[in-house]
């Protein structure tokens, strides 16, 4: 699994970082960034949840 964030779609709402802080963080630029590009299987559910709740669908997952 490889999550990514489309910076052109991200609005910095922080839902992803709140849902899965081990994989996503909001940086000083105000946008979400992936901090673990190859998360362990134990994090896959929260990565999927973060992608599902993103209001702009900025998070994609390559399985």
C-alpha cells in the first residue's frame, strides 16, 4: 500500500492527520503530507479511513 496526497486538492482540513497520524501530517504549509510512504499492514485500515473521509478526495492509495 502506498498512500499519496494531491496537493492541488488538499484543503488542510486535518481529518487525515487526526484519523491516521502515523501516516499523515499537516505541515507548516497548511497541507497534508504522507510521512510513511510504506505503512505497515497494521496502519492500512486507518489509511483507508483517511482516504474515505477526505472531503476533496485528495488522498489516493496504490494497493
